[in-house]
C-alpha cells in the first residue's frame, strides 16, 4: 500500500445467510437436525466494493437505508470480516459506531468510564487525569455516581462519545448517530469534527445529512443496492444523493403529512408551489394557499413556515408581522393568498407549513404541518442554511 494511503479497500463483498426455518426452542433446534432443511437465502450486502482513502482525508460514505453503507463501516472497523476481498488500514483505527457497547448497566457512570478507558488502552492514572474533562464534555456531572441502567440512551451515548474522543487514533470512523442530545451537545459534536478536519485527521464519515457531507468531507462515495455507484467530490456525491428523492410528479401540490388542527372557522383547501422544482436560475417561487370560510372572521392572520429536510426552521412570516390588515370574512367566502419567496435556498428538499389564525395569533383556525414540499437544485452549494446571490467585487490597489 502506498505511503500516502490510510485505507485501501479492494473488491470487498459481504454475504449473509438468511435461514427460512423458524426455531423457537432448544428442542426444535435439536430435532431439526434430523429433518430436511427448510432452506435459506443468501443476502448480498456488499458487491465488489473498491476505494482508497488518503491520509488526512475527511471521507464520506452516503447511501439510503439498507444500501450497505453500515455494513461497509463495520467491515472497516473489523466488526465484520468480508466474504471476499481485502481491507488494509495504516495505523490505529477507532470506530465511533455502536458506542457504549462495552458499558455495564449495573456499574455507575464513574465505574464505566474507568472500565471503558481500560478497554481503550488507558491506564488508571491516565483515566484519572482526563476524568473531569470527560464528564464535563458529556454534561453529566450530577449523574456519575448513578448506575448506568438509570441513564437515558442519549446520556449513555454522550458519555461513550466523550470517552472515545480521548483515544489516540490515526483513523476514525464516525457515524451520524453521534449527533445526539440537545442542540448544545450536537454543536459540541460538530465542533469536534471541525477540530479533526483542522488537524488533518483521517476520518470516514457516514451520514444522511448532505449539508454535513458538503461541509466536512473532501471526497465521498455513494453506495446503492450494495454497489458503489459513484465516487467523487463531496458536492458531486451530495447532489446525486439528493436527486434520488425528487418528487416524481413535479406538479403534485402535496398532501398534509405532519398533522392538522384548528377550530375550522377558516379552512385551507389547497397549497400550490410554483415551480415545484426550483433551478438555480429561478429567482423566486410562489406559494399559493386557497381557503374557504365557514364562520364570520375578522382580520385573520395568514402565515407560512419553511423547513429543511431535517426539520430545521429556515424562514417564516405572517400577515401580522407584515402589518397587513386582511379584512373581514363571512361564511361561504373563498379566496387565496400568495407568497412570493426569493430562491435563496441551497440544494435540497424543503417543506412548507401553512396556517390561518385568529387576529390574536393564539387561536388557530387551520394549521397544516408540512402541507407541501418543493425541491431546489443548485450547483454552487454552500454548507449553510441559505445561499442568496452575493455580488462580490475584488479591487486590487496599485
């Protein structure tokens, strides 16, 4: 293997045998030895995968659920052995997957820190020196003398993550499930990833979050149906991945998927987004909400909220914030409100929540969560929430 390579994967395949015969007891397992086999099926989790990762590279692996990316990660970690092919790793590798697998629920958090520290190769003296930093990072100061079985799953992963980052490794395998806990702890996790990138550590990063892939990864691979279908820059891979989730009917107005509530005095009957798929050259798009009135209403508040695919709020507004008087309505009235929104979004899928409330902005007449969705395609992606056109001029003084 070349000196500049950290990992070399050559023609790796992984097969699993799925038995079709059901055994529910020791007796049935014993007696089945003398019966004709019920048969089995071979599952090809990975098929002839090859790629190389350079030292100091932040490398992404993306793919849909069931594509084989988690199997690939476990082979790199040494949890699984490939059925065919080889994996060569230069240096010490630490997997940040299935964190806390060595924890003992009957021991306290403190005892588990020392137990897992020993499993990572630290002496008792070394664990004592880093103990306070481990607990502070995990934000578990008040809970370290409680038994681990009383911890929530998030608390356990936070403790395991805080301990694992102390390991001295040449290569790290990072699963996106590390983004656990509240927003503050997630920020700590991603700050740590940025630190790894600044230090030119070799990192293999598995994620469904294409913004994170674009921000952290230098290159990536795309696994689909157990095969490597694409390799290239993080932007190229992220764009290809998100295109797989484009609505097949671009003129579909969408259906409420996230819940609906309100007193019904006004009812939103249709939500239309034009264009449904926004290209980079589209300067704006229109959200039209048709409504009907079932009771007398004065000065209702119309509003919209736009979210990204992970549920993060991107922007929102309403007629009250815009100081608009919307007038009076009586039963039987119909109409529509249109919102013209500038296309400042990065490549990805977005969801629109629409609402009509009483003029007090507290009582809801009709709230529809995730009433419609739209898709944005952009080549000039950034890792940030929005991507408006920014006129840039460079002047060189003599």
